[in-house]
C-alpha cells in the first residue's frame, strides 16, 4: 500500500471506531466497572459468596459488568462498610449486622435465640423479614442480598462442658451472639471476625462464639481444640450497593441483580451449611478437635437463661415504635414454613 492509501485506511478506521461502528469496541466502551468491598480474608464464606455473585453477574450480563473484589478489608473495614458504601468509597459492600447491633436493630431480631436450624433457612427468613418490614436502616442503599451464618457454637482452647466451666471465660462474639454469651456468664469480648485471629494468637481471648466453618477457613482448629455445640443463634449479613451507582445501571443489569437477590441468599445458606460439615470433619481429622455435646439436663439450664433476651428486644422494639410481638411471631411462623435443615 502506498503511503496516502495507508493514511486513508487509518482515518476510515478511526472514524468507524469513534462512531461506535464496531460492536466489540462499543461493548468495551460501555463496560461498567464496580468495586465490591468485603472485610474478612478471601477464604471465608462472605468472600466465597462475593466471588460467586461476581461470576454470575459477569456471566449473565455477557461481560457488560466487571466487578473488582476487595477481600480482607483492603477497601473498607468491617465497621465502615455501610457508611463507606453510602459515601461511594465502594460501589458494593458486604457486612455483618452484629457489628452495629443498634443500627440494624430490626433485622438483628434474626440474631435472637430463636432456634434457627440452618444457614439456608436463616438466610431465606432474613430476606423475608427485610422485605416485609423495609427497615429504615437500609433506606440509603440498594440491598443486593442478605444471608446468615449457620448456628453459632463455642470454639475454645480449653473444654467447655458446663455453665460453670463457661463462667468468666474470655470469648469473642458480637451482636446477638454476644448477648447470649453474657447471659451464660462468659466474659464476652466484642470485635469483628477479622480481628479475631490476632486476638486468639495473642491470648486476648480464649475462644469465640460463631459458626464453625472458621475452624477451617481461618485455621482456628490449630488453636481451639474444643467445640461445644449450642446451636442457638445465627449472624445476619447484608450486601448493599451505593444508590447512585445502582440508579446509573441500565435496566437490564438491574434485572440481573434483582433476579439474584433470593437466589444468592439461598446459595450462600446452602454453601455455608455444607461447608460447616466439611470444616468440622477436617478439624477432627487434622487437629483432633473434640466436639462436646451438652447433656439434656445441662441444655435445659443453658436455654433457661435465654428467655429474657427476647423479652428485652421486644421491650426495646416497642420503645422504637416497632410492632415488636408481630415481628417475632412473623419470624417464628416463617421459620416453621421454611422448615428444618
Ligand atoms: C463470619 C464473619 C466473617 C468471616 C467468617 C465468618 N463466619 C461467621 C461470621 C459471623 C460474624 O460476623 C462474626 O463476627 O462471627
């Protein structure tokens, strides 16, 4: 090709590109980038569900949306998540409602001792309750999904077999789970899960009260050789999106994300339930972890201490003008409908 011809072809290409003639170029120019912040380390379940959601959204939008994930508090920390998303420091954020129990008062009703049997049931009922009551605390964000952990149990350096053995023991928990530890007489120490590995290492705490998959995912089985089964309470989570970012999305993308709300809740619940089983097996096989089950007489004593917790929540909820008894009844009915494990 002669020099003028080359120039002519180049000019023509530039024109075609700039007018968006090539669909591929068009798609690349339209790619929507979203930043998704998370607080705990990548191997933990909040990050596993984040990667699954990212993959589904990217697939279902044919790559129109690209999501950059930030595990381990690299973009926003545990307690900054909601405000950081509202301020637009991240487009999307995942958080544990237990870290700000007053702020997420209504949805933290799910972290009362209500015998939620599994993460799957907990996640679906949490979503139902959020939808039914539309709490003010989520008014400034778009809620993309919610889910819960499996029931919490005690992981400890020394065995806990009785209430007497629990009294005064320094154990880490947050929110509703922390209230329960207190009622049992433990010395409850509040901090996010993301600060717990160091606290256990340094001996600031002697164990924790949360769902058991962290025995494997955060290698707590290396330090906590004992698990006491209580199956009393779950931790509720939310994934929220900045409202401006949400409103700026094309309708087709919003539909993809809306379709994922309940599906993601159920996927995460099911993942959590099977992963707790796997982590427990691994902990026994790799670290000889002992699983302690309370005798039925002992269990009656533990349970008896928990009734005032629900009564106290009802009292506080009424003071806030919430239909307190109706909410608790609603949760119980939905738990019965959603069924067992
Ligand atoms: C949790 C939080 C971060 C990573 C793994 C986790 N497994 C259970 C929880 C629940 C929770 O928020 C907590 O602090 O125990």
